[in-house]
C-alpha cells in the first residue's frame, strides 16, 4: 500500500478554497512537496516490497519525509482484511450466486 504523506497540491488548494489555503500557509512547511510525495511510488517500483507492506514517509507519524517501509496499524490491517473479504464475497455473489447462501450461513454461524 502506498501512503504519499501530507501534501498540498494545486488541485487541493483550488478545490477547497480559502480554508485549505490558510491551513497550507500554517502547516505547509511540515508537509511534503507533491514531487517528494511521488517518491513513494518510485520506492515501490525500485525495491523488493512484500505484499501487504505500507510504504510512506519516514517522519512525523508517516506524514512527511522520504519514503520507507512503515509498520501497518492493526486497525488498518483489520479494515483491509474486511474490505478484501467483502470484495471477494461480492465477486462470488455476482459470479456464483449458488454459493451466496453458503457464505451467509457461515457468516451467521461465526457471529
């Protein structure tokens, strides 16, 4: 997973108006430039990154800095697993409707 960090792009500055521009003026020095935020993609492409890794900035709780491999938070990992499970079940429902009843039954027994 890629996390580019905090950055104020022209898109964000123009889309959200005065409030975001004011915020950018205050905390802008603590954020990445758009170019520096893009380095996390280059890191992923140039390093052997294992599936499930989070690549993002190395400073200030992963908010700014140069890219590195970061620890994934438990709640983020659990949320990602739930999303993957939901997506897999949606695919099964649309491609194999007969299995839908079995999945619902299994889920009901787990709860």
